C-alpha cells in the first residue's frame, strides 16, 4: 500500500513539474493582499523566447543582453494583461523577473483593488503566438482559491462573477439574437388556436 502511495505521489509531482515547464502553458497566480494584489507568473523559457522572437522581429533575441531581454519580457507581459474588478482597471506595477534554463518566474504588485469582488473581466493574450497555448489564471481571495483556463477557444478572455470569494460562472451578456425566437412562440401558439386548420381537397 505504501509503495502504491509513493508511486502516486511521484507521478503527481512529475506531472506538476512538467506542467510548469510546458512551453504551451503559463501559470498566473494573483494573491489579493488588502487593497492590492501580488501577481506571480510562471512560464516556460522556451515559450517566452518564441513569443519575444515573434513580437520583436527587429531584435535578435539570442544575442541581446540579459538586461535587455528582461525589459522586453516585462514589457510584453504588461502589454498582454488586462484585468478589471468591478469594472475598474487593475494594472501591473513594479516587479521583477527571474530567468531560468527551463522556467521563468515573474512577480509584480498591482494597483489598488476593490475591498470586495463582484465581477472580474480578464484578458491574457500573452503567448497566443505559440500554437495551442493556454494560460491558467488562479485567484486567491480571502483564503479561497479559484481558477480559469484561457485559450484560443475563449479568445484568451473571460468574465466571471463571484460567490463566497470564488469565481463561479461566466458573466455572459444577453444575446439579443434570441429575441426573435421568443417573439415567434406566441405567434405559433395563437395561430394554432384561432386559425382554421387547412384540409386537403381530393
């Protein structure tokens, strides 16, 4: 039994490490601390390299200094992150970046966040240049953690409402295209009731 548990634990650990280094995924983790947030980002070095090569074609990414690389990376992350809480923009402010052979980590503080969260609008289209990329965004709010996956299927955008400090559902706008269907229902019902039924003539 102990052997099975050990193998399972090793498998899960290996899966987590592989997920962090996966060039097709990025992890964004926002911790709300009082009236501001701390945004932690983990992504693969290979994925970041490819995104910068595509976004800055006039730069030879393989030959620039570490300092210039870091500046480009931070600028890229900031330019591809949009967050609004209760319809108020929350911006990435000061932070730092740690480059690695396989994984790069970034940490930023954010501008002021509301005291309570009612709705969140999020767009993280960083790394969409990399085919099949997905971003996992997690939020720690008052001791509760919830997450959402952003990918090409949702255009790297989502809108969520909150219940008990958790993101629970898409806050999708009402689609007016369905109004025609609602309008047709009473016409069909009353038409059947009051119009004479047609009979075939032989």
